[in-house]
C-alpha cells in the first residue's frame, strides 16, 4: 500500500444512460481498498422537472456489465491500482451499466433528487463508505427509476485509495 493516499474520480459526461441502472461501479483491488469521498449526478437535456431515486450500494457476486473508463487522477501523473473494466472484476471500474448482473445488493445511502437541480453527496468522515482491499463486494451508484429523458447525464464518484 502506498504511503501517500491517492485520489481519483470515475466520471461520465453528457452520457445517454440505459435507464434505471448503475451509473458508476468500482471494485477494490487485492492490494488496495478505497473510501468514497464524493458522488454527484445531474442532467442538462430537459427543462421538465422530474424526481429521481438514487442509491449508493454495495454489490456481491455477479457484477454489472459496464462501459470501461479509467479513473482520473486528482494529482496529475498519479496512476490508480484500479483500472477501467467492463465486468466489475476486482481492481476495475466502469460506468453506465447495460446489464445489472445477479449479485445481491445492499443499499447504504438511499436518496432522491430533482433532475433540474442535480444531486451531490459529500459525506462527513464518519459517513464515508469504505471498501477494504480484496473485498468481494463492489461499490455502485445507481438511478433506481428510469428517467423520462435519457440523454445529457453527467455523474461521478471521487474516491481515495487506502
């Protein structure tokens, strides 16, 4: 494990989402875990107000099928031990699930937001969600209801390797 904690974000920008699905999924590596520092979600393709349910959750076993994206470092030049992947395998992350998989989920934070305002979750240190190295679960941020407008979604999760 690194002596200095490194911070990264997994983001989707101006995405056409599948519907009520996992927006971001991150699974710890065998050598590094992470703590969730910030989550956000918003839409810019409609002027019609609509409430959306969103959850932060852990998922075990069969993981979602994702679009691979690499974590973006907050300090240029840093490299995460977690890399882009499509299957929710250990040490990977991705966005915009096309299939949810059959793994059991545990909702950690249920919430709702208005699509015109967006959603931001910044936990106090005591509220941070932590997944230890080699955990069999992954962390997901999901919209639970299918929005009327599927285009123009931006979202992300900021995490620190531990």
